[in-house]
C-alpha cells in the first residue's frame, strides 16, 4: 500500500475501530495494536519516498572483489585477516634439469580428480614433479628462514623436504611485493617471508614466488628425490644498484591486501 494511502486509511479506520459494534474494549485495543505495528514500515517507506534520513539498519553489502594467493610452505591461511582456505596442496613444477615443460610453480591439490586418462608415463608429454626445499647446512648457503615450523625447530632440517602450500581467498585485492617486509600505508599484511626460485644454473627456470618466513614440511616427504626445487634468492650488484641493495643478501617479500 502507498504510504500516504495508509495514513489516510489509518485516520479513517481508527475512530471506527474505537466505536466498532460487537467488539469489546480489549478486542478494539488489539485491533489498534495490530495497525500500530505497521507504523515503522510506513515510516521507512515515507522516508524513502521523500528522500528523508532513515534510522533503519543499513543493508549488508558483500564485497564484489574476491582474490586468491598461494602461501608457499604453509598448510594454513593467516588467522587474523579474514582469509579462508580454498584448498590445501603440494608445491610442484617441472623437474629442475628438464629444459621444457612449465616455467611456473603450481600448488596441486591434495585430492586430484581424474577424467579421461591412460596410465603410464608417455615420452610425448609434459611432466610435473613435487617440489623440495634446498636449504643446505654449510658455509656456502645461508638459510634466512625461521625454524618455528621446521622439524626439530631447525630451518636446515627442511633441506630436501617436500613443500606444502595452501591457496587462501580474501574479499580484497592482493599484491606480492619483493624486497619488502612491510606493506604500504592502508594495506594489510597477509604474510611475509623470502623470495625463492629455481637455482640460477638449472635448465628449468621458475618464476620468483614468496615463501612464508616459517615453512613447514610435508609428513613423510624427507627423501631426496629432487623434482622442482626452491632456493632463496640473493641480490647481485651490477645493473642492480648497490647501495641500497647488497651483494649476496637474501631478498625478503610480503603479500599485501586492500
């Protein structure tokens, strides 16, 4: 009913109800209460019609932006930023000595689904392997990562371990910033860590990705089977200006959202 029509009807019907034949006093009061319950709805309609301010609850607006990011080396999404797990998986990529195949790392889900297939590795095909950490314990390889989630609390114990990953979704945009540990003003840090990639001399090069600062290891994945590999990335002076960059220093990274 139109708001103005309701007001007119209310004005006419109220006296009639007050003097309604056949109704006792309590019945007439009950009828009037039922009419009065609708006043809030009428007020809201009138406010909308005449563009007046309304003290009603604002509608809930769902974010139109949902993005995902991979948290390499972890099995959980950050607990404090509203991120939720889309799926957990296993870090994978082309074998480090192969010259073909894909040039990126993938987070393969724990529970693959199959369609049409033929078992047996074919010569005419592309291959994907699991990935391992390459965090040596010697003077030539510095391991900048925390051992908080490593076997025995030792980051060097992650060497040759299989690498987990988790794909997180959030109702915001995301960006990975290399060589930074903090986000710009107004942005939220999802996680920070160190830049990793394939070894510089390997035929199978990979993209640079951000490995979480405190990596975990997959259970039972300690055997040295190689496959795709993760090495920490160091800056090299030359065309890269030093300072502010430093020769041989491991580069940080941070994933930010807004």
